[in-house]
C-alpha cells in the first residue's frame, strides 16, 4: 500500500494488465478494480493511495503489467511539494490502520 513518492511532479498513472493467471485486484483508495487481460485502470499514483491485497502466488502464477505515467507540463501544482508528500504519508498510515497492510519489510 503506497503512493508513488519517487516522482518530482504529479503523475497520472495507467496500469494495464497484459497477462495474468489469477484474479488480483488493484485497489485505489478502497475501491477494487479487477482487471482482465488487456484492461487498464487510470488513477493519480502520486495523489491516491493504492495497493494489492496480500496474495499467495504459486510458482506458475504470472502477472504481467505495464505501467504508464503521464505528467503535467504546466499549470498549478505541477511539482510535488514536501507538504504534499507529508500529507500523503499521513493518508498512507491511515489506510494502513483501516486495512491492516503495512509497507514495511518482512523477513521470510
């Protein structure tokens, strides 16, 4: 569960499922999008918390995705500010409490 915090400008994200052997929805701020092959979902990765629920994948499961990011060339709020990222980290923590998923590292 995360927002795309690696970008310096706000991005519009297009996630396209190319091929998958299992149903594994993408969740954007609590709303599930179950993509079939050759379907996609558009959202703002820099401005919306998104995730996939934990899943047990077998050795034969495949999930091939294409991620496209578009950015604004001009206009207000083009650049991601430190204040925006701080707000998003707070929202991320709030979602983590609601759904009991954390972004932390786990040892296997």
